[in-house]
């Protein structure tokens, strides 16, 4: 694969780890560095409107206006070349950073999402504890599940747990019930005080993943994942929790995920939340949202295999 093709894959986020290593090796070679910097120097001096002619590279020693040539082996049609201008400029910026820091393509490694993933302890993530007590609403303490309308069950009908013997059954909340949110939700609170400042860098994130399944896959289902990080210890954070969710000391992220009609089986979704270094408590919420069309009957949904991980960019680690 050519350098241009690899840079394009890096730019659109589709580059693989093997391709990233290949690109890193290519950009470490002087011949590729020289070619990219030539293109960047040329781009930086181009007017906004160019003649419809091929444009050749500018020699490093040339300081006079650009010379147009059509016989150069590196010449490209104007329309095709123009589409690469931002890409070669970005690549040249990367190379300049390499020269200044002596780090071989570290920026590309960050762009490709190379991270250290550390699992965080979730209470009963597979829902295998048949004797646990589910708190009504937000759990009263860490090490418990809270719920709106849910229960731990074994296989029911055609729905079997994704792993193990049990899963969480999320009951539809009747529309006539006078509540602010009709989503059937479960909750858990995690204590983050065991994490050191080294663990939680300025670029750290928490990833919350969960798997859902619906009894009726003929219609679209919508699921919710929300995560909140607080700078209070769990005992304080859970006191009047809902009144704090919009305060300055709370970082929150929420996302909804839809399945397509006919998509059967289990579906896994995940959400990422920036984690401030001063975070002491994490609250995550998982739920099934009723159809927007009130004429459609809400399905029973199931939840299984919940995971929470701390993501830290490798470039920030010692």
C-alpha cells in the first residue's frame, strides 16, 4: 500500500494496527519525509484558484513562483491533487513534530486510538447473583444494582442469557404512570478513589458497555447508556444525587442506541466519558426506552454482560 493510501486510511480513521506500523516505518524514511514536505511547501503557496493543469513538486531550494510542468513523474491532475492538500499538509505537520520531538509518529498512534484498557470492578456484571437485592431507583450504596422495574431471570422463551445462566429483565413502564421518564433503567455506583492521579490523566476516559436484547425484534428498539463522574465520595455523591446532575462538579455523557427492525439477538453498545482527574464516584445508567409512537406496544428487554473500563492513551503512560 502506498504512503498516500495509508495516510488516507489514517485520516478517515480506518487504518489498522498493521497498516499503522507500516505507515510509521515509511514516514521514518528520509525519502518519504522529503516528498511529503515538498508537497506541503507547494500547497502552502498555492492560490485558491488554480489552472486546470497538472502541478509538480517544488524543490526545497526554489523560492521563486511555482513552475507548472506536465512531464514530471510526480505530476498529478489538478482536481485529484487538490483533494490531497489537507492530507499532505497534516502529514507534513506530523513530520515537523517528529523532527522537534524525536518521537516517531507518536501523533498517529494517538489518532489511531492506541490506549491502555483497565477493567473497573462492576458488581455482578453478568447478573449471576440470583439472591441479590435490587434497590428501588438509585442504589443506596456501592456493590448493589438499582432499578426502576427490573428483575434477574433465567432464559425466557427464545431469549437466553448472553453469557452464564442469568440476565436482567427490564419491564416496560406503563405510559399512564405519572413519572418523568418512561425508560426502564438500572443503576450502579462505582468508587473511583482507588485510582491514582497517574491512572486518571487529563486524557483518560471511562467506557461503559452493555448488551441488550428485545422480545420483539420486528420493531426498532432504543437503548440508553448514561455515565456521570462526580468529585464527591460515593456516600456524599448519592445524597440528593439527581439535584447535582447539572452542577459544575459533575461530568455527564448520555447516548441512545437504536436497533433496526428485524435485527434479532443480542446487541452490544458502549459509551465513553471523559474522566476528570479529581473524580471519586462514577454512576452509570442503562435502560430501554419505549417507542416514540404511543400506539406501538413497548417490548420487554433484557440486559447482560456489563463492563466498565478505564481508557488511558498509551502515549501519556510512562
